[in-house]
């Protein structure tokens, strides 16, 4: 990767991270950066060139960019689930405001189903976006406001709280409970879960093993994101040095995020 290309990417990354609160990366090395102050979502290609932008009146959290043709977002303030196309144009919006009490978080199962956490009824629901009906509902005795992220996988609920990582079955029984600190995001690759905190990454394997794989001493603070190519949302690339040549803007994003956090 040339110095000119890296320099261009780094300047682009610095601009992209001005006021950014979160970002995600798809399988093509395209980055999606959400703004903290203007509630924007901006898309950049792998060289740092802005390719699309969408503005919102309320904050939305990026749920998934796994399918770049249908990006999913959720807003607790608006009580809405939105799907955008590759140009960040709105495909559809699903409003929960008049359907449920208060949805605190969401996890898309696929293009037609989404898991919802409803704090008023203290339940986890599987909602069909096609038929607009609740397909399944499971009561949970949890403080829903403390849930930072969650996923449902093979009839188990993987919960990330600010200070705990918990696995429950659909009956609400705890299977695994581990103390962590400053939990931020969950990412899954096959049967392995990555628990991402402010300064550390933990790995949980299906056999029940749990280990810290990165800490503030040996990874860049607060960056990227884990997905099929294994980026991480609070850190750096995991064992993929060739990606620095393929996706120089993502490398620059990580460096810029690290510089801004130092």
C-alpha cells in the first residue's frame, strides 16, 4: 500500500470520525459511519471515498450490514426498524410505537424475522416483518435497560450487559454467566462469539470455553468490528494483515479512531 494511498485514506478517516459514534464494515470493505450529533449515516468505499449518506431526525443504531443490499437499523427513540439499500435509500420502515410497550433492542434473524426485547412486558419476541405478527414470545426476568446487545442462536439467548455476559435458554434459565467490564457489542462467527468491551475482547466457544483474547496492552483502542472477515468493533484486525492492502480505508479508520481515543 503506497504512502499516498494511506495518506489519503487517513485524512478521509479523520474526517469520517469527526463526531462519529459507531461504524460497521461489510464484506466488501465498505464502511458505514453513524454520526453522534447530526444523526447521519455515511457510507465510504474501501479507499475512503464517500458514496452515500442518509440523515435522520433521531439516533439509529446499526444492526447489520451483512447484506449490503438491505442494511438494518434500529432506533429506540423512534421505536422503528429501518432497512436501507446499498445507496442508503429507505426500503421500508417498521414502527413498533403503537404495537408494543417499549422495544429496547432488536436483532435481525433474517430478512423476514427480527427478535425484539420489550421492557414493558419483560419478554423476548420473534416478530415477522412480512406478516407483522408476533410468532413467538418468551418471558424474561431481566433489567432490559441494562442490555447493551443480544443475539439469539440455536435456541439460546446471548446477552451482553455492561458488566456481564450471560447465556440463557428460551425458558429464561441461565446456562453461562461471566463478569466483564464496559461491554459494548456481541459478534458471532460460526459457533464462536466475540464479546467486545471498551478495552478488551473475549471469546466464547460453543464448548463453553471463555477467554480474553485482546486487552488494551495489545490492541488498538476502540475500533472496527468482527464479521465474516473478522474485523473487530473496538479494536483492530484479527490475524488478517493482507486486508491492509485490500481495504486501506479501514486500516486508516482504525488508526484515526485510535488517535482520537488516545
